[in-house]
């Protein structure tokens, strides 16, 4: 009977394929891709046809391409980003000229930049490092004092002492801690995430949020319009509001060619009552806690901060909330409780990075760790697409005797990005950097740890999107006890779950992989 049942099931499977193809063909994702493609084709055909109809128009576009080339060269952008535009300008001058003008002259981008700058200026008075702390650092640790001063003055986030940090080495651990802290909430809960997927993980969170709303706890939620585009139901913000959860969508995705879609809210922040803050690489989706197997075992991490330093996360959230909503939140109502401050656990700096200013805070913090390392630097990143400055710094550290190791995934979530990542292996290995791949699957953690005294855990990848285009956040730790936990997790992973890349592995790459890397590498800043 069982055999017959299986046979019937086997016969019925082909009948389901047309339905599945129909669902895919008429899905929201397919529709969006189709609409964007139509726009690209329209621009390409319209202006190519015009240039072919008239020699004067063709000459005009050629001169326009040359002019834009000089404009791009003289901008303050990263050199690799400039190259990513100049190459297509030479190859397809008409299409690229029009596309560049469209993407770089949009009111929506300028408006968002103005609103964010204004809000940061308004809230600057709430974010200042204590003078006594700066004086102590200036006397006792000049290198750390320079880093603290930079993040404070140019990143906008101060350093704290009355705080502690706990390392959460896996998504499953973070999830359990997250639920526990949510259950303790008495005043407010702030959540800001790039991806929220309506699965088991999120439903467990929502159940607690609804309980807390019923108890009078204020719950605010921000999620990214692109990151959650295909993972949440239509009009989800309104559905949350009906249940008492205040929700906002950062930069709702619309299928139009626009540069503002490049700037995504990639942060992952949870704040409970102003006394507990959690950040790291872990979004709210089932693969992050290995309830769904997409790319093998998913390795991620987070850090939980308690005490005075949580204020930076609270302000980060309020700044973004007010920019999106147009509200003016009374910040002082969300201060951490001094009675809850733990014993000082080193220097802790939760900080953010914005694509709307001229400061590459995320990259410069990483560079500072690299440049000040004496013994070792261990790094994990899902996307290894460093610019020339980062390669030079990593190479100098390795050449000067620092043990530099970088862990990337064996199983990627984006095959084309992984092709570009692999193209950097040989360049870095030639400089003395050791490259490892996480064998069980996909590593999504973004971590730096160095010399047993410094670490960063956050959302910032080593690629152009994270370093230049996205809103990001992280926690800088110096002298915290949990730094040794981060190191031990890294060493355990290197020894038991990773395989070091050898030159033979690079040579054995398929011809397709090598060609893909060669073609895509110049365009990496635009991907």
C-alpha cells in the first residue's frame, strides 16, 4: 500500500510544476524585476536610437560621456567606485551617461540627506563623551583616545564606561536571549532590522510584543523596504499598527530607477527599556537560527550591551524614526536607568555609519584596528570585497609580523558576489594574509578581534555596500571581558570548522568562475 501511495505521489508531481511556474511568473518579485528591466531597456533603446538617427546627437553624447568622466574623476568618491562608472561610460556612453544623470540628480536623495543631517544636528547635544574619560584616555592610552575622539566628533557617538557586554556566538543563542529580554520589558521596546521574515522566529517575537503592548509597553518597529520586500505580507505596517505596534518602513521599495534605493537600512538593533541593547549580523528570519537550511549551517553572532552605552543605540533608533516619520521624539524620556548600570567592563562604543555624510566611519574603525594591531587580527565577513586602502592596510599588517586571518563562507548566498570575493584571495595571500572558508555552510558574522583587547561586532561587511552605501551599526569594545570569548569562538571555528585556502585551491577554480570574477570585479562597487 505504501509503495502504491508513493507511486501516486510521484505521478502527481509533474502536474504541480506548471502551477509553480505560474506563481513565479506572476509573483511580486518577478513583477518588480520585469518593471525595472523595462525601464533599463527603454532608456537604452530610446537614446541609442536617437544617437543612431543623428550624427550630431551621437557626437553630443560622446562629449557628454567625456565630460561626465571628468566629473566622476573629480568627485570625492572611492577610486574603485569611479572606475565602476568610467568603464561602462567608455563601453556604452549613451546609456551610461543618461543612467548616471538620472541616478545622481534626484530630489528624493537630497531630501533624505538633508533630513538626516538636520536630525543628527538636533540630537548632538544628547551624545557627548564625558570630559573626565577623555582626559584619562589622553594620559593613559593615546591610541584609544584618538579612536574615541574620532567616533565621537565625526561619527556622532560617544564612549562609555558604566556598561558591560556579553558575546552571543550563534543566532540560536541570540534568539533565546532576545526573547528573554523582551519578556522583561516594562517601558519600551525599539526594534530596527534589515530583514524581517514572517516565520517561526518572528512569530515568537510578535507573540511577546503583543503581550507587552497589552501591558502598556511602547513598541516601535523599523524594517527596511528592500530587505523585507519579499518576506512580509502586503501593508504589514498597517497590520502591526492595528495590533498596537508602531511600525515604519525605511525607504519603501518602488520599482523605479532611482539612486535612493541604494541607501538601505542594514542595521540590526534591539533596545529594551534603554538598559539593554543587542546588535550583530542576525536578522529576524528562520535561517539565522538554523530553523531553515538555505546555505548549509548559518554561522552568525551578536553582542548584548547593558548600561550607559545602550543610549547610543536608543539615539540611533530615535534619529532614524524621526527622519522617517517626521516626528520629534522627546529623547530624554528614553534614558537608561542609572540604577541598572553594571560595573564598568572596559570602554564600549555602540556606533552607526551613514551613507549620507562624508565620513566612512565603519571602514575607518576597521582600519584603525588593523593599523594598531601588534600580534593578531581575526576577521569574519560574508563578503570580502576590500578597496585598495583596505588591502594595503591588511598587507602592511601581515608583512610587519601581525597574524592576519580572514574567514569567508564556503557556501555563498550570492554566487556572483562570492566569485568576486574569491578574486581577492590571491592578492591578499601574496601579502601574507591567511584566508579560510567556513566549511559547514554560510558565515554571516561581521567581526574583528585583535590583540586580546579590541573587538568590533556589528552589521558592517567588508564590501562597498556596507562601507559606503548602507546605514550600518556596530559595537566597538576595548578591554571588555567578552573580547576573549570572541577570540575563543574564532579560534574554535578556525580549528574545527574552517579550511585554509591554498594556492592550489585558487588555481583549481573553474574557468567560468575566473571569467565571472574578471568581468564583475570592476563593477563590484555597483553590485
